[in-house]
């Protein structure tokens, strides 16, 4: 959410930044709402001062026996009380209207973000590894998985409908191994703290990270009002909602492996075969809570954590900076990491690492307190900065391992770093057996 004070200070700059995201100018309407709210507050404060002054004078008039003045002052106190109550109600409505308007607007892009309309305008920042070459036509993951009897979309469809799948046997174990490897790496090597979180949250948590109110249709809601999380970004980031964190406790770097749920609204016709785009999937998420001065460095660190998983698995990838037209709602800057998928002969996103600045922190009222300097008092609380990234999407990583490790006979080579999680096996045979 945006700081209305900054909009007051430079409305033109605010509108110009929104224009980079193809959003029409908003400052005039926001400032009109703000002016109305501030005027109501002023009126209420004036009446309250009058009422307090009159209340003090009531006793004096009574003591003097001035019944007429006593009745006049008492009537004024009562009248102002009613007016103040009405103004407070109007002020609350004006506050809500301004907050709702601000919550509909996306974050402002960093100055170094490339302008563009969509993913075609993203800018490649790095490539790593060489896509494998095959002496045969590489297959897609669903052909490999179904042939070995370990990936079943038909039964999943019978149970739940489209965009669900069943994994069994060696592929289910490989999927689990990937998640465990990611967690172990982030905890043991990258110094992240593992957290186990709920997957059902209240409205406030979804509001805090920006899924609500604008993107309600992208998530699932239970009949009793909980939301199924689209990613553990929601739960991990909201651990500091309403808190004031001491400077010494920052940065706070967290990771969690959870089930995730997305309605995939608007994705009709996209990736309809296979498990690239599912309603239910797993991710290992990374979230960092930092001081403002550290957030740029933390974004580079987070990106390195995600890239390191792919490098350890020996999977070729590229990292791109998202343009203004392809960035997520809450992001100030985003790196997309795209892994090579031989079956599709293309790179596909497997992680997005974003810094949100204080955009989410304002929605959550999450702040940090600077440490005392030279024995003085602690500094005034400020909003934290929040960052999030996939480290990685487990299902998409499974796809990449399958397609990059496929052999001509239909078997799949298991990356060396995963073999200890697979009972020492180095390959999944074409029949689905571990070898």
C-alpha cells in the first residue's frame, strides 16, 4: 500500500510511476479522498475542543447560580457530542474509502526496471549451464511419467477434475526428495530458518501480502471464511504483521515447504497437459524481512539461493529481470529464474524472487525499531521491507529433472545430490523401478 504523504509531496511522480505499469493517473482522486478525510478530522477536533471547553465552564456556571448559562453550555456539550459522533462515523468511512482505493493500486517499479508490455520485453540478466543435447527426440514429462506408470492424470481427473495429478512410486519419492533437498540446502547452506505454517488463513493475511482485495478470484475460499494459501509467502510474511521488530533481529530469513492452491483464473488453454499449471502443488518458499537499506542486497542473496538449487541439480537456466508490464502486483523488482525444459524446447519459470519495499509492510503494519545509539533511546519505528521468492517450485523442478535426465530407453537419470534421498539409486527405470 502507498504512503499518501508521498503522493501529497509529489503527485506527478506518483502518476508517472503508475503510468510505467499502464495504470491511469490516480493522484487527483486519491488526494480528493485524502482532503475530505483531513477536513472531517479537523472539524471533529474543533468540535471536541469546544465541547471540552464548555464542559469545564458548565461547573463554573452552576456554581455561580447562572441557570441560563448552565443550560446553554449543557446543551452545547450535548449537541457537540452528537455532531462529533456523526463526524467520527464520516471520518471512518472516508478512511476506509481512501484505504480501499490505495489497496487497489500496484507497487511502483524501481527506476532501473525495464519498461515493457509483457514477458517479451523482459531482459535477460544471466545464463548458466548448457541445455543437454539428445540423439533422440526428447519427450515431455507427462509422456515419460505415464509410460513408467508413475504419473496418473486420468485417476486424478476422476477424483478432482482438470489440473490435478497423482504421483506414485519412484516419481512420488523423487518429488519428495526434491523438496527435502531444497529445505536442507536453504537451512544448512543458506542459513534460512525453516517454518511449518498453516495453509488456511484469514482475510487479514491475504490482504497483508496483496492477494486481496484485487485478486480474490485467483484463490480458493472455504465456506467458513478461510483462504487456502497460493504460496507460503502469505504465512511467512504475515508473521510480522502488527509487530515492531528490533533491529538486532533483522534480517529475518525464513523458508517453508507447503501445499499451495491456485484457481488458475484466466489460464484457460495454457499448459493444459501435464503438471506445469496445477490447482494444487508444492513449493519451497523463501521470505526475508529486512531493514530498508538492506533489501536490495537481500534480493540478490535470495536470487542466489534459488539459482544455487538449480546449479546443484545440474539444470541449465536463465535469469531475467521482469519489465514493468510483467511484474507482480506487490513487486518493486522481480527476477524470474527459468529452467530449461527439453520436452518443450524452451525455458520455463521455476522461481520468481521479488522485493516489495514497504508496500506489504504498510498493509500489515509491520515495523522495525532502530537500536539505541551511544546509550541513547531506541529510534522511531519504521516500516520493514519484505522480499519473497520460490526456492523452488517442487513440481516444476520434478519436470525439469525428468526431462533433462531422460534416456533413450525411457529411464531417467537421478542427479547425484538427490541419490541419498532415493536410497542410493542413480536412475529410475523405464518401468518405474529404482535402479
